[in-house]
C-alpha cells in the first residue's frame, strides 16, 4: 500500500475496532492487525491510542456539512436536525459516541479534547444559525447564544445518543417548532389551504 492508503486503512480500522471493543480495550496492536499493517506503521503516525482517537474525532467533527442557510430559522433547524440524525444513526457513530462520552468521564485528557472539539463545532454550526436568524429579525437581539446552541443541539442528541430512539418525521417537525418558539421566534404562520367549493 502507498503511504496515503496506509493512513486511510489505519483510520478505517480504528473506527471499526473502536466500535467493536470500545476505547478502554482498544489497542494499537489490534488496530494495526485489522488494518493489515505493522504496529510501527501506526506509531509512525500517532504516538498513542489517545492521539489516534482524538485525530479521528477532530476529522469527523471537521467533516464538511451542507450549507445550513435555507432563508428561515425553521428551515435551518429542520435541515440541521436531518443532518444530525443521519450522522448519529450511522452504525459506527451509534456505537462509538456513547462509549467515548462514558470514557471521557474517566479520562481527563480525552474529556478536555472532546469538550474543545465538540464545543467548537457546536459554536460554528449553531452560532451561525442563531446569528443569521437574529440578522433576519426572526430572533431577538439579546438571545443568549450559549443557551440557544444547547437548546438546538441537546434534545436530538439526547434522543439519538442517550435514549437511542429513532425520531419520526412528526417528532422532528414538532422539535423544530418547539426549539424555534423556545428561542423566541414568532409562531409559525399556518399555511392557508383553499376552501373546497361545492
């Protein structure tokens, strides 16, 4: 394999191994074996399993998202919830994320790194969403951005990663309205349906 292919194989093997055994039982040897490379090939790129995992988390958090600018707060929330649902329902993510969150409670270095990466991503995505809504006049100028971001991200994360329950389309529609209202947006205007003629 070429160098780039080796790195890709190691990253893929890491995610598979992490999903299979969790962070606590993860070993560089097992990752190397699953990737079909030598242990030295892994250590040449990362000096520990923590460094390897953190790089994978940063890469996943930094993956490009579609532009979340639909022209309205409710449209932006709906699109964001669909993207988050798709990401968190991926089989690997569904196994890896709860394990890393639990491990972070016992591992200060992992906890600090996860907090920095995830908070930064939340600020980037949620912060822009809130700022656009304020600029459009959909949200009040004094909205607390930290609270707003927690309200946007929290419920769906809880449903998918903690309760591990797949939301229905109706749930997501209701969540959009509840979050928008909770942030201070004016109630949605019901669509006007034509009155049937007899």
